[in-house]
């Protein structure tokens, strides 16, 4: 078994390469499908051009930040506060996170017109193409994530020998690169997509009374570009960071628990098993013509459930072989898998128009936009209870089945492994999420290209399913972020102890108490910054759309073309400028808190941010998802249908929900992990220099 443990990283590397090859195969399979009419290809080209222009400018902006951080980390390494591996690992984490978003964006912008064209032949054809593009995204994220981890592990094992704690201590810190890239991608993409969406809806649907994807609307192309930069590139970078963070933190907890290299490679191998299981699961996703929303959901669930079962069985065999004295860890994996499935189901329950909560929310439109907003907020708040309970139960089960009653460190390892279990089948889980924006774009292309009504009905069915899977994906991302952040907090305390720091985490300890208050406040302040950014950017889009409707002769009559490029450029410039302040908050806050309050204050801050951030992220994601699907439920002919007063009220609710579900909410789960990653990287600095310790020593 010792020999297998030593060569296990090469099996992990092989699984990563297999996942990337399968993603490449699917990429070219999708690209080989016909785009449809010349008009469809032209619209798709405009969306692709706008998305790539945005991504290019965003990466140039982010490159400046990475260059500055590289200098700071190099100085810290020179002062002995970090190892020299960290600056380079920081770059690799950010690079692969950005690359996963870029590849996802590339395939999504190729697949949108092809999905619309596939829907001309049948619902299953459209589903297959859209889901295949999502598969490229999912397997690219897990493939690149495991590639990064396995290569670094092999290098560090060769250079540092059998010092498990030193190896995992070095690996822990490079998650900061992935976290930083994820936050920029999520915040910038979220601001772009919602500024365009709000601008298009307020002027086009509410004021002008034209359809959602009407080509006369100057913001319609920017809206379609935004679906990709926010929900594809942003989500890919987000879940890449969760995936990598969970595996590394579980490995670090294994080293702290004395499980050696066997315990360290187990989470890597579980992730490798998950890649193969996800590939197998993709072959079971198909549907029939005329399928209902429940039929479509069942087809996607079939693939994810089969993947989860395969991963669970194989993980059990693996754990019994490598950790025969700690077989309870297997039940921690099951606990994480079940928690992910349950959070996804209850997110679907609260946000899908197949269930009562969203249908009742649609009924609130009878009395206007104020009541639908009030009820939507209440729905989101109400929906936080079950995910919190699920995560709490999962943590308890994982802790005790892994031996927590006898060893605190083993119990914490179980909690870390449960996060890996939840994310083990991310390849197919993310595929069901990334499929949504492609289906949404396909519907827009079908509308703008004037395709027959049956095509639009099929793309609407796929789009509605995409809204539900997107909401489910956000719930899944938030739940996994909570477990990953919890494991990372424990890793932070271990790192501080290893550096000679002193922890006193009693709730009456002033630094801890202040840290809790500051941490609980940060997600609210961060959300305020991101939502205000959407508002400012959207105002500029609204002004431009109104100007074009007024000043461009023949635009409203369909005799002149709208200036789409100006709206895309406004969203691009605004989002890149507005993303800096919220992103800076996530990086600067833990450093400032650490230098003032010391390590105890940092732990308090991390705990406060985790608790409040988890709850507010769930609330925002579910309120926004429910408002969106309530609007679509009315558009399907209920409560007066399109153009009715009920529909106008629902559009207002959806407009309020847009920055909730696509900007602030999903960005918060990155914030709580980034805070922890930055704290881990700067732990050496905080242990040596902080105001509280200085004043304490001065008084003594």
C-alpha cells in the first residue's frame, strides 16, 4: 500500500488529463455542429466578440493586481515569512482559474447559436448541445484544478521529502491566487451582466413594452454577453477555487491529524474518482420531445445521481484500502455528497415554478410590484433555514464518524473530507449549471433571428430549466463554500500554532469579539458595494438605450439597426472600474484586522464572515431565483401573461433580484474563502507584528 500511496499523485494527474481530453472532445463536437442561418451566426459572432473583448480587458486589469501581489509575496519570502514556492504557486492558481473561465466562455459563445439551431430539429437535440458545452466547462474546471494540485504536490514531495506538514503548509497558501482570480471574475462579470440585464429590461420591457430579446433593444447583445461573462466565466473561476480549496484544506488537516501521506492523497483520489464518474454520468443525460420541466430536470438529475453513486462506491473502496483504521471517513464523504444533493433539491424547491413557493410569489403580482418584492425577500429569508440545518448536520456527522469523539484532529479531517465529497462530482454538477446561460443565449438568438414559434418554445423550456439549475448550482456553490471555509479556518489555526502564535479563542476575549463583529459586517458591506456598482452601471445603460430609442430614426419601427457596441463598451468599462473596490475589500480586510487585532481577531473575523456570509448568500440567491422564475411563470400565460400589469410587477421584482442572484449573492461565497486564504498567506506577518500583542507587551 505504501508504494500505491507514493504513486497515487500520478493516478490523480492521469485522471485530470483524461478529464481535459474528454472536455476537448466535447468542445470540438459542439463546434462541429451547424450554427444555423446567416443571421443566427452573425448574432452569435457579435456576442462572442463582445465576451472576448470584455475578458481580454478584464485579464489585463487583473494582471496588474497579480504583478503587485507577486512583488509583495516575493518580499515576504525574502524576509522568511513565506517559502519561495508561494509566489509562483499564487500565479499558477490564478492562471488556471482564469483559464478555466476563458475556456468556458469560449465554448459557451460557440454553443449558443448551435443550441438554437439544434432546437429547430427537436428539444433533445438542443439539450444535448447545451449540456455538452456545460460539460466542457465542468470538466475543464476539475481537470485544471487537479492538474495544478497534482503537479505541485509531486514537485513539493520531490523537494521537501517526507515532511507532510511542510508540503501541505506550502500548498495551502497558493489557493490565494485562485481565490483572487475568482473574486475579480465573479464581481466583474456579475456587474457586467446585471447592468446590461437591468438596462435592457427597464427600458425595453417596462418602458417600451417590447419583448425581452427584441433586436431593436440596444442593450440586448450586452445582455447576452453578460450571461457568459457572469454565469460562465465567473461561475467557473468560483467553483475552481472551491474545488481546489477543499482538496488542499483536507490534505492539510490530514497532515495535522497525523494521517501521513495516505490521508493526504485520499481527497485527491476522491476528486480523481469524481472526474471519471462525472464523465460516465454525462452519457445518461437525454430527454424526449415535448418534455415538461420535471422531465427535463429528471434527465439532468439522472446524470448527477449516477455520478454520485459511482463516486460514493469507489470512494468507499479507496478509503477502506488506504485508511483501514479510519474507515468512518467514508461516511463523511457520503455526508458531504448527500448535503450537496439536499441543498440543491431545496434550492430548486424554493426557486422553481414547479413548486408552490415561486407560484405563490407570482400571485403576489396581483397587488403590484411592492408586494412581490416583499414576498420575494421573505421567501429568500425563509429559505436560509434548511441549508443551514443541512450543513450543521453534515458537519456533526462528518466530525463524529471520522473519530472526532476520540481525536479532535481526526474529526476535523472528516469535516474537510465531507467538503471534498460534496464537490467530488463537480464535473457534471457544474455542467448542469453552465448549460443555463447557453440555453438563455439560444433563446435570445431564436428571438432576434425571427425563428419559428416552436423553436422559441423549446429554447424557453431549456432556458427555464437553466434558471433552476443555475439557482441549484448557486446553492451548491454556497454550501460547498461554507464547508471549505470551515476547513480552511481550522487550517489557519494550525498554521498559526506552527508559527509559534498563541491562540485564545474565548468569546469574552476582546480581539475575538471585535473580530466577530467585523467579520459579520463584511459580507453586508461587500454586498452593498457590488449592488451599488450594478446600479451605477445600469443607470448608464438605461440612459444610452433611451437615447437610442429617441435619437435613432426608424429604430422602433425596425427600419434601423441599434448600436449594440456602445452598450457593450459601457458595461465593460463600468464593470472593470467598479469591481476594484469590492475585490480590494476582500484582500485588505484580513490583513488590516490581523495587524490590529492579531491572530485571535482574525479567527473571530473569519468565523463571523462565514456565518453571516453563508446566510446572506443563500437568501440573495434564492430570492433572485424565485423572482426570475415567477416572472417566467407569468410569461407562460399565468396571472394575465405577458404585457399584463402582473407581468410588469414581476419584471420589477426580477430586476431587483438580478444583482441579488447574479452579482452580490454568488460573490459572497468567494469572499468568505478569500478572507481565509489571505489570512493563511499573511499569517507569518500577523504573528510577528500586530498592535494588540505590542500593547500587551508594552503594558507588561
